[in-house]
């Protein structure tokens, strides 16, 4: 690979961005690529499972110290030689997290860190449920060429993805990044692929893959490792390898068609009705879930693939 491939992975907080990003990075490093992962989330734990579960000093921490910054203080080598960077965040209650990301990425540019290491692939793991210019930086400034979103079938997660689509659409006119696919990920309930597929069809985007909820992921995390490192022979590790391969060979880049606020609400309500009808047809107790909360639908795991009328 000659040119660095910049990939940004967005999604709502806690949806599995860092888990997915780190496993993709680990899988790509196994394939021989030189990978850098840049965590752009004030949580600063993006690269923990690439580094034995440990937090690394962040770019903003180092900047705040006021001392001269050595590259080795902000670029930390992790699993299989993966270069790990955490932009960090502001001190709680002070300053703006998005602004911190801009400052950190500017420092990486200033210090010519990307040129120094010339990675084949850079993965930006970006908190994406904040509508803020700083978090949009990897899209806006043409930093990333390809953008993915990690999403479950929960409404708030799809809502965050829809907001991301709005941001991509806005900046696409001025050379911003383009979208390349949804990565469906399940953290609590079994994922309802059909809801994500329908959302994708409505917003004119593609799906890069689905990652099921897995105990192997949780166990690996407790050991401070990615699934690729902790359970290399597991089905879940193979799944991450396939996803990584798909991402690296994915040439899709396009502008999504985000739904307007009312359209999104109407779409979500249509699913509420379908899910309720489906559960009633399945002979399940027709308890009335809270109308605004799609999260508590009662689908059985094996019904996720069944076509709901
Ligand atoms: P984010 O980076 O979006 O804030 P994380 O990657 O930190 O989210 O994931 C949040 C939690 O969900 C973590 O404890 C992680 O281990 C867990 N998790 C994420 N994806 C899966 C999965 N496919 N199966 C099981 N647990 C998962
Ligand atoms: Mg994270």
C-alpha cells in the first residue's frame, strides 16, 4: 500500500466503536498492514484492549503539562506493533471536548507524526453522538476518506447515525469525507438486522457487516485484550477478520440521504407498530411497551431474520 488509508468510525457512546475498531486494527495488523488507531473520545479508552487494558497518556494531557512533547510520549506501541494514540479530553467541566480533538489532531500534523510513521491505515475512533464541530473534524477537513458508523438497532443509536449522515452530507460539498457503510453491532439485545437494513434502505446507505453480541468479546475485554488476541481461533475473531477484509477492500464512498427529524420519527413509529404486531402474532403477551422506546421490543433471537410484514 502506498498511500495511507484514513478510516473514521463513528457511533453513539457505548455502542462498541472502540471494541470494533481495535479488533479491526488487530485483524489488519495480522494481515501485515502498519496500523495506527487514534481514539477521538474524551473517554480515552479506545486503544486499551490493544495495550493490555491500560490507559495511555493522551495528547491533551501532554499539551496541558506545558513541557516539550516527544513523539514517544503520545504514540504508544500496542498489540502486533499497532500505533496507539488517544487525543484525550478537557478537564471535566472545563473546555470543549470537540475543540480538544481539533487541537490534538493539529498537533499530530504539526509534529509530522503521520509522515514519521507513515502507517498504511489510520483508524479514527470517534465519539459521534455529539453534534459538535470538533467531532466532525475527521469528516470536515478531509482527514478521513471513508467513514463508517457502528450502530445497534436501537433508536438512539440509529438517531446518532442519522446525525452523522447529516454532517457528511453538509461537508461533502466542500471536500469532506464520504460514507462507506454501517457496522451493525449488538451490545445488549440480539441485534435486529432487519431494522438496520430498513434504516439503511431509507437513508440510501450500505451495510458493511453485522457483529453479534458475544461473550468472547466481554471475556477478552476483561483480560485487557481484543478478541483477535485473546481468542484468535474463535468464530468472533474470524468474524472481525472478515469485517476488516471487507473494510479494506470496500471502495464504496457516497453521500447518504439522512432522514428529516419528522421522517425519522415516523419511520421509528412504523417499526414500533410492526414489532408489536409481530409479537402479538407470535402469541406473546401483548404488553404495551412505552411508545417512544423501541429499545424494549420483545423479539426472540431467532426471529431477527424473520421478515415482519
Ligand atoms: P464505545 O467505544 O462505542 O463507547 P465500547 O467499544 O467501549 O463502546 O463498548 C462498550 C461495551 O460493550 C464494552 O464493555 C464492550 O466490551 C461491549 N461490547 C461491544 N461490542 C460487543 C459485542 N459484539 N459483544 C459483546 N460485548 C460488546
Ligand atoms: Mg470508545
